[in-house]
C-alpha cells in the first residue's frame, strides 16, 4: 500500500488518477504549516505539491519513507533538488501540460495589444464611446520575431502563421533547415531586433538572457515595434522598456511577467501603451488539469516500478558503480560547458570518447553530464542529468559514445567533440591524482587548465610581444591574471592562450582585446 500526501490544491482529474489505484491511499491536506509538514512527511511514500508548499531540506531529511515528489507544474524552485537527490528521492514535474495555454495567452496578449482592447474596455466602462481614439493595427503581413523556439515558442510560431504573419525565429539550437521545414524564416538575434514589427520572448531566465532586451537592443529595433513577454520577468530590462515607450520607440507592450512579483507601484503599468496580466500564462482550467494528470501518472508509474516520463533530478545509481564514476561527473559537465562556448553555430553531433581506464566504466551517467554541460548555457537549470539526452534529441543533436584503451599518455582521458555545419571543435580532460580535473587539450592544442572560474580562450598568431600586449591591456582594465597556458601549432603559426582571470570581462573589454591585430578570436568562458 502506497500513501500519498497532496499538500497543495490540484484538480479533481489528477486526484482521480491516484484514487483509481487499489493499492494507493490519498491524504488531501492543503493547509499544513512547515512544522506540520515536517512532522507528518515520514508517513508518506509520495508528496504532491504545486508552488505554495516549500519542500525544504529539513522536510526531505524527515521523509524516511518518501520515494517521489511530484510538482503539478513546470518550475521546481520550491523543491530542494539537491536534498532530494541526496536522499534518493526522485522529483517529477509536468513540463508539457501548459504549453497550449501559454501559447494561446501570448497570442491573446498580442491581439489585445494591437487592438487596444483593454484600454477601450475601460473607457467604455467609464461611460465613454470613443471609437476614434482606439484605432488598432492588424497582425496580417506583420513580421513576428520569436526569441526562443522551444515548446511554447514553436506553438506561437504556428499560431502566428495562421494569422498570416511573417514569422522569424532565433534560437541557439535552430538551424536554417529546421526553420525551412517549419515554414518560418531563420534569423539571428540581430535580424529580429532590426526587422520585426512584433517581438515575443520565450527563453528561460539565465545569466545570459537576463536583460537581453536592453537599451542597446531597443535602439536597434524598428520605430513602433510591439513587445510581448509571457515567459519570465527579467528577460526584458523594464527600465529600458519604460524609456523606449516614453520616447515612442516602442508603440506598446504586453506583459504577463515582471521581475518582482507581486509588484508595488510599477512604473510600466502607469503607461497607457502597456497592457498586463498577473502571470496568467498557465492559468487555464485545461492547463491545471493537464499538469495534475501528467504528474499523478508519473507518481503512480514510479511507485509501481515503471519509468517516470518527466524526472528533473538524477535517478539513483547502484552505490558500487556510483563510487567508480562519480568523480568524472564534474569533469564531464565542465568539458561540455567549455566546449559550447567555442562556437556560436548550432551543434549537430556530439561524440564522447572514453579512453584508458575510462573505457571500462559505465558511460551513460557521464555522457549525460557532458551533454548537460553543453546544453545548459542556453537552457539553464531546465536541463539536468536525467533529461539532457532527451532534450538533445529534441534539438536534433545526435550523441555518440566510443571506447578505446589508448589514452595518449594519460591514465584516463575524456574527450568531448562537437560538430556543427562548418566546424569540428573538441576538448579533452582527465582526473589527476591529488589534483582533480584538468582540461588537457583544446582542439589540437595541449594545455593544462583547471576547469573553474573565469577563463579567456584567445586564438592568436605566435609572434613576439603578443602575450605582453595582452597582459598590458588587461592591466588597463584592472583585471588580474591568475594562470596562463600557451601552445602553438608551429613557430610563428597559429597559437592558443588560455588565461584564468579574477573577474568576468564585459562586452566592451572583450571588444578591446579583439582589436589587437595579432588576435583572431577571444572567448570568455565562465565555469
């Protein structure tokens, strides 16, 4: 008999999935205090929550019988994933249940913005009949720029085509061939900023996407552009958006999410050109039913010995195997993170080579970590050890594993190779006894770099004085060099320099380094 605690309200349809099972009892208690949850959690095999209940480390450490935590929704910010993983508790969510709801809300906001429906509604409610004031614009033949073509962005693209819009999309994993198959235009971020009449964002909120739509981005846009954000607050710089509307660069904005929620006295909402909703993208009856049903099916599957479809943390590995391969998890993750920075092209194939002692280990968990590291630059915390291979497949990336006993002078060697449409890049690493993980090769160059901190990867010509110029320029920026590794293909030929520096360089500082005539490329990698 399995005992399930439902700690937050979920739809009846979800509860029915649980209650139809003869070997399951459901306790529906949605008003437990944190102390009450801690005191009672050890009685249950499964816990179901939405966003209200905080599943903290103290709760998890008291959950002696708990096997699975189900989140009826997408985000798992209210669950301590590390603590759950340490305790061998799987966490599942429902990432697909609100896709249609969020896409429809985006289109509704776009249409309401174009026809000034909320403003006209309020005016009419106030007793005014002002047809001339609220003249809208049509979506037909306008260019919609979609930034982020995941599940929701893809659905928005299809719906926009139904409105006879010209759709252009940018996504780090979108290829021209894929765009052509979808009947949309492939574009860079710059293309979208410069050409789109409407811009909607559908990316995760990451360090690299925070304020990606900022003052500089607004300056590149068409006059009279319309902005829609039904994804995450923080992707758009709200101060810059406010100024761009006041200065009449932006005709209007439709906002479902804000950087601080709930808000107090937000200046954007004072502008008549802005329409807003209180984070309603997933708030439909159908979406709430779908996420509840999905997560309840996963909970039942896991309890009865089947595979859950949407796990968000690492599944358990037998302890004897885990002790052998766990030291390589960190190395694999860092190699993937390092490699994805070496090109802006879309990865099409990833080859992972296990050499020396590594040729005898269980490869799959290490491979997942390498792929996770490669993907999370653009996908953030959404990608993890469990779903990395699934997400790679969805992005059209082929993963191959190979074993060889030859490790080229190392006891163990892990090599990650990435193929794009026009290039092949690779990075190799090893574990050194007593010294930990090391990057020992980048493409054809031999190095010895600890995969931590702020790195600069500099491709340059092997000429006298280059290193001195680089050091002098970094000194002007008040940036201290911690370590340096240099290798070259031949005397006077192509060379690589990898620096560990004390702080991350901003765009202007990187641009300054690239101005040195001997430098062909500079890449900042934050590990």
